[in-house]
């Protein structure tokens, strides 16, 4: 799916298209399997993983339930360290804050490091509309920027790209045929990105965590590009979701154990940068100005909602994607949103209220694997059910479906009705029955039976069988011979 394009298709239609792409399915499965295996090894090595998860949950729950206090502390300390703070209630305000800085600096080139929140506000498109060049400096993001696509995984944005496709993109960008040798491709990207680091007017990053006790912004990367982006240009803009705060560095230590292990199975992240204010007089590198844009964009609505508040605990590790049977089949673009996978199926309809993404919670088997994988124990499966309940009253639910569920509720409300309906169903299933299973080649049942075993109703209900057996026992007792 192209970046910034509005897709009007449903999640089912997009999933059907994704299922036709054999490479996508194989690549997603291969990579997510590797990530899962590596995570397993890294958590085993750490030991007492469940206790770490519980501690992570406690920290995030405490912070989010006192977010006003910790955010204020973070802002006060960041200001005291010399950062300029911009509050943005939505994507438009966040973009305006970024553009304000870009115009003030008369910037022509912005170097960006990977950031989901900046994808959320579509900042690249906004900057390009103002004739400002933006270059993504994370290798995966650089690839999908050249392809004009959205990331298809939170951690590995170009998970769906073949080496051949990457070669074509780099060849088009560089104007020379590079071949498919990995070393040549990486050398090309390194040279291009190095130029960007050295010539960018502004560096833009996200924020993995903001530490309230010092007002520091913490960045995790494996390529070191965020360090270049935040240290070399004269101005650094950070875009952070308002929930990304942690109270103390002791809490950061817990997250520094949970996040890389859950995301990529690493014991430690390769580069962890802690940025407290802009460069001081005695320092040799760092930006002269640090701007922090703090984004709400629907998050504060979840704060007062007991059903969905926990979604703000998310630390964007991507572990729930790697275990999700739906994501592993359809990849990220089928979700049609910036955030894919189980977290995207919950977060997107909550952040962008309305009908556009109301069908996303259906992209789940409700197996609960996402909860088991989540390092901060977010009950995504419960939220998916709650979102489906909300969507059921919306205009996307067809009249026939509503009528069917109403009929179901009526039939199951009284034992007599239930018995009558199951007897009728037993008769109705006869033409569709084959070897104890329902097989339908037409009608709404087909969507279910095409890919699943649907056992037929037993010839005799449990109640009928029980009454018959009771009767048999009575007969035997009254006539032991
Ligand atoms: S919901 Fe949990 S597993 Fe999924 S990205 Fe967020 S923190 Fe990671």
C-alpha cells in the first residue's frame, strides 16, 4: 500500500489480495519465526521472564494512570535542560509544529530516523508538499520510502521486499545498476545516507521513552542512525506520543531489558541514546536547538476508558505481530493502517475514531497469542472483542447479519426455543452433511467451511441422550432380569 494513500477497501478484500502473494507469506513467516526463536533464547537467558513482564506491566500501568503528573515533570525538566516543547492535540497540529521549525530554519533537507509516530502524522508527505526533502535513514525505512509504501512491520518495515526489488529501487535512486549482492546494496545505502547525515539542516526522530525525572529523550536503534540524526544537524525535532513517558531511569532499565528481547531477541539494543536538552557550551557535538512535539491524537480519550486504557502501555516492540496467525498470513499492508498486527487492530480504530478502520478488529482469531507475547501484558484479545461489540452497532454491520444475531439471541434465550431451533437445524443440515461435517459450496456458510472443518450437529442432543439413558436405567432397575 502506498504511503499516505487512502485505501477504501475492506480488511477482507486487502487480505484476499495479500494471500495471493506467495513471497510475502513466505518472507513474513520466515522472519517472524526467526524473531520468535531469538526472543525465546533471549528471555530464557535472562530468566524469570514472567516476573520481568509483570514489572513492565506495573511500570506502564502506574505511569499511564498518573500520566498528567509524569508528563508535566518530563516537560518541566526538558524545558529546564533547554528543550522547546510543542503540544499537539492532533496530527495536523503536530505537522504544523514541525513545519513551523522547518520554516524558521529555512530548512531544505530533513534527515529522519525511524519513528512510528511520525508515520502516524504523515509528516513526510506534509514536508514534501512544502518542497522540503525528507530522507529516512533507517535502512528498512529508506527502502520503503523509495518504494513509496508504508511500513509493513513495526520493527522490520521492509519485511515484504525481495532483494531483487531492493536492487531495483536502489538502481532507480542511484542511476546505476547495482546487482543483487548484499554488500553492494548496503554500500550504496551507506554512502547515500552518510551524505544526508552531513548535509541535513534538521534531524527528526521519534522517542522510545521520555524520562520524567530528567526530561531526557531516549532512542533505541540498531544502526546508530538516530545518533547521527540527533547529533549532526543543528536542529533536532523529536515527535513523541504523550504516553511514552517513564518516571525514572530505574524504570528505563526494565524497559531496556524487555524491549530489545521482545522485538528482535537481542539481550541489549545496539545503540541507546539519552538526550537531555540541546548541546551545552562545553560540548563538541549535538544540536543547537532541541524541539519536542508531544502528540495526543486520540490518546487522551483512552485515558478515561477502563476498557482500553491499557493500550497506552504499548512500547511498540512488535512481538504481538510475530505470533499473530493473521499477521503471519497477510503481512502488514492488509491492515491498511500505519500500525499493523494485533496492536494496530486495536490502536488504529481507537486513535482514528470513525468507520474507516472499524473492521480491523475482525482481523484476529482471538487466540490470545498476542497477550502471551506482549512484554507489558496488554490484553489485546479482550480489547478486540470489545471493539467488535462496539462495531456491531455501526453501519458496517449488514442488516442480514444483525437480523441473524438477533434471531440467535432470541433462540438461545429460552430452553424450549433452543430445543426447537436445534431440531430444525438438524433437519436443515442434512443436504450439507458429509462424513459428519458440514460442507457448503454456496451461500454465507461457504466462507467458513471452505477453510475450516465444521462438525455437523450430533444426531441426538445431549439432553435427549441423557433423558433416554435415564429412562434405560429406570427400566433396568424396575426389571433387573
Ligand atoms: S502490544 Fe505489546 S507486544 Fe504488541 S507492540 Fe505493543 S508492547 Fe509490543
